[in-house]
C-alpha cells in the first residue's frame, strides 16, 4: 500500500478528474481544499453517473463528502495554585496568673 493519494480540487471538472484517474491508474481521487485538507472523495462511478448530464460539471457536485474529525473535548485543567498565607507569629503569652485562695 502506498502513501501517495491522487487528488483534485472541488472546482476541477469531471473531465479533469477522469484524466487524473487515468494518469495515476486509480479509481478514486481525494478532493482537497486550498489548505490541503481532505473534503471528500470522488470515484469513477460518481463521474460516469454524472458524465451524461455534463462532463464539465465540477467535482464538488458529485463527490462524497468526508465528515470532519470530531473535535477533541478540551480537557479541563485544574489550576494548580498554592494558597500562601502569611505566617502568623505566635504572641508571647504570659504564663497564666495563679488562681489564688484568699
């Protein structure tokens, strides 16, 4: 299995997509956006089904769209903090006064 994937843009025509399939000897192409992200797939069957209507139609009209990956739920990060209170100095206590008997 190779890591190469033949691709077309959604604005390319069905004719161009079919030529790319012939050129790379594949039956399916990835459809990518301007940023290079995968938007969908177009197969030879998609193209041939739409060919009778308009061979110059854009790939975006017949491609199978790929669901975007689910966004990861942001993990709640517990903020680590340390409560710093000033140390209270103990007051020097005088010894308790003796309870005297009178």
